[in-house]
């Protein structure tokens, strides 16, 4: 990838997106940092990033952002699909409109962004697409089915995209963070606690246990890492001639992925019953 290749990043208002934008700026790349509300990007603009409004659930917004980068650089050199959030709650209780919103943001937005940048990448003879997935694309915690499903979807889509675009010189990688110290954990846990109906419904004990597990997990510095760790992996994936297909972030995430693979569903479920005990 040329040092002058333009980097377009979704979801830069804080956390992983902001750290990734700063990492690419430090490496000397022109960076287009985006968010639904561009006024949240003032600090990145002062650091040297170009800031754009981009909502990954709106076609016109996505197309306009890509068109602006292409007008100035010919093509998007690196796309970082970072925009996303967690919708939590038992499968029975989460309203379908929230499920649709989860997939519109986490999955369909990433897919559409790739579709929009690929013609330019093919025209230029190469590029890089790096998507922020999750360790949650390899196993599932209770009360997180829809979030995990969205990350599982990114696993298969990334595998297909990597194979399909390789003949055009486009490199595709998936980043699989574990627990990262950003605002994500508090926001995700809050989706369980904020609904009064969940406090007394049939899954009340599970919701409480899931809230507790999530809060304690994100507060544990041994199990977590800062967003800078993810940003370093993104830059490495985007700038390597032969990037890895997947980058797992944090030792705890690697351990859980291997445990789920080796132990099988019955043993893993037994471990979850202990962690999410409702009695």
C-alpha cells in the first residue's frame, strides 16, 4: 500500500475508531475519520484528519463519503469498517426492530461500504479492507445472541470477500478484539438494565447475571486491553504485504476462542452456567 493511500474509517467518535485514526495519522497516511455526528470529531480534525459525516445505515451518506475520498485520491486505499454497537438481551425479549437496527449497523453497513469502495480499489489495482469483528464471532454468551450473530456474519462475509477480491490485489482482514476498555461495555450492559420490564420478566435473573458478568469483565484490567492495541493491529493488517486473515486481540480472547473450539458446546455451556448462575 502506498504511503499516500487514503484511509477511510467508520465510527471514529471514540474508542477503537478514534485510536485507529490517530495510529494511521502517526504513520503518515491521509485519514478520513467519520461519524454520524461529525461534531464529535473535533479532536481528530485538530490532529490532522479530514472529518466527514457518515451513517452506515444510510445509503446516501455512505456513497457521499466514498465519493469525496475518491474525488481527492482516486480511490479509497484502506477501508476500516469499525462502526458498530451491541444489542443485548434474551432472544425472546429483544424487539425485532432492534434486531434489524443491529444488523443494519454491524453487518449491512460494513457490506455496503465494501461494495462502494471496491470498484475504485479494483481500478487502482489494490487496496485493503479491515473489518472490526469480535471474539464474539467465535462463541456466544447468553443474552448476547443478536450481537454475536452479527459478528458471526462478519466472519463468513470476510472469508468470502477475501477470496473474491484477492485476484484484484485487495487484501481483506478481520480483527477480533476481546474486551477493550472503551465506552462499549457500559453501553452494552446498559441495554439490559435500562428496560424496566426486564427487571421482573421471566429472564430477570439472567439479565442481572449478564449485566454483572459484563460489568466485571470490562473492569478487569487483566482480561482487557486499551483501544490502542486494536489500532496497532488494524494498521499492521492494512500495511502488510501478506496480512493475517484474522488478528485476535488480548490473551484472554485467544484463550476463550481455543477453549470453545477444544471443549465443545456441552463443556462450554457448563462453564457458562457457572459464570451466569441465576440462583
